[in-house]
């Protein structure tokens, strides 16, 4: 995939953190990069996670007040990319269907956390 091609492909993502990745193989939102890597449309071996992290740290340093929610989202996406890269780097058998299904548990936890926050916010308004 060439630079800039990531924006044209893939479904629009529900939530964006605003972090734009600009590397030799991808230019666009970090969420889209993660989705494309998960679907194996972008080769994780060609993505420098160090450059992605350096870009985020530079952006973070330029802000007066960092957004904690965005920081958590970046850490989650970066750790997910690191997990996918390490799985493909380590020798051994291809992941089983069960192992592949387990990789999606974070999405369920994230969804439940968002539901909890919504209920907590509503409860706070009622009190």
C-alpha cells in the first residue's frame, strides 16, 4: 500500500482520536491503520511502530493540556499493533480460530466500559 492510500480504503470508523499517522506505507488516522493491519491490508512489518509512537509523543508535547481519554486510546491501539506484530514475528504455528477470537476481547471490554460511562453520567444527572 502506498502513502495516502489508507484514506481511500476501509470503512469509516465510529470514533477517531485525531491522531494522524504519516509513514512511508500509510497516511491517515491511527484507527484506520489498526483496522487495515487487522484485515491484513497493510503489512505490519512495513509499519515502524517507533515512528508512530514518536509522532504521537511529538504531538502530545505540543499540547498545553493532554487529553487523558485520547492517551488511553493511543496506548490501546499501539499495544494492539504491537501484539499483532509480535504474533506475526514469533515462530510457530499460525494462530488457531480460538486464539484469533480471543484477540477481539478488547473490543467487548471497551464497549462495556463505554456503556458503563453512559450509565454513570446519566446517574450523575439524576442525582
